[in-house]
């Protein structure tokens, strides 16, 4: 379980000799926000190929809402997506996805989705993509790089589901590399990396991993008042302790982190919605679909 496993996967793709012969999806998106009076507005918007950006009409007084759409219908080996977001000073925005992202079986190469986010002075940005659902034989390289001002607020969630329980699917073998980096005021304040490859079912069954859980999620809140929310958040977790979701929360130095794992992806999602609503208020409408 090391980052070096990514190179092993690339060599396997080269031996297969098929990835380059198949049509692959790619997408590029760039967004920037600015403050106009008392509202957040789009300053710049660029979208290319299979990545589309849609802005529903925001609720009165609410943040600007952006919905990411992958018109390719999912990710597979060799797909490449890059998203860049720049939230200007004093802006308020939430970026989410139209639905859960399906990561299909790969012919050898990895599907990549890399996101770069900048949060300006006094700005607030919520990064709330819905779950990534891994299929057997899938390969996903997902990276999140955030640069934020010392007085800004950033809330992020990333969730992974290992197969669709309702359809009896299992994920025996897969590749997953998930990396987060958050820098605040020029200083690295949060770094996380997850790399698994090969016999995924055996690895996530270990107690030190997911304990046979089929869904995992991480939530991070970077905010000047993040630590003040910890006790109330733990009360929410205690109230949901009977819902077959293991969880834990901690806070330090303007950071609040939360972990969830469950054998039931739907139970995890329900608790995740409750927690996010507790931290920020109502979620974007696409989360209720």
C-alpha cells in the first residue's frame, strides 16, 4: 500500500497495449468568482469536452451554486479530467456534482480527476462532490490541491463506495490513489494520501483499514472557528451511533476532520448529509435526487 504502486499500474497498462487504441474521455473546467455588491458572481468560466459546468439559480441570500457534469457518463482507464476553481475575496460558493461518479473497469491505465482550488481573503467555498462508485477492476487517481487565505473557509467531502450493494456487486481488485493537500496562508496544514491496489477486498476487510466496510468518507473543515463546532458535531455522531456507521471527529488549529465507514453505503450517505447540513445548512438540490 504505497504510492509507488501507481507506477506498477502504468507498466501494466503499457504491457496491455490497449489503452492508447481506445477512445478516451477528457475534460477541462476553469471557474473564477468575484463579489459584486452583496452577491457572488461568475468572473470567468471555461469548459471543454466532457466536463460541463452548470449554475442553477441560487437561493435568495445563498451562495453561488455550481454543478459539475461528466457527459462521458463515468470514468475509466485513460480518462483525464482537470478542474480549476478560484474563489475571489469575500465570495461564497458551493461546487458539487450532478450525481455519483461511476468508475468503470479499466483496460490497464488509470482514470484521473485532478482539482485545484484557490480560496481568497474572507471567502467561503464548499467542495461537495457526491460519491465515487468503484467497479471491479477500476483504477482511479484523484487529487485535490487547495490554497486558501488565513481568514477564509473551506469545507470538503470525498466519499468512495466499493461496489453497488443493492445490485450485489463486489470489488475484488482495483486501484485507488486519493491525495489531499491544503495550504493556508502559505503553510501546509493538511496532507492525506490513500493508495491501495490489487486484492482490494482483502485490504479493506482489515480492521486497520475499512473493517469490511463498503463505503468510506472524509470531511475536512478549514476555518478560523472550526474547533468550536467539534462538540456539537460529536453529539450528532453519538445520536447516529446505531445506524451501522463507524465515525470519528477531531479538531485542532483551525481544522476539523471527520471519518466515516460503513458496510451500508446508504446509511453512510444519510449520516453524511446530516453532518454536512449541520456544518453548512441545506445541501444543493442535486444531493436529494
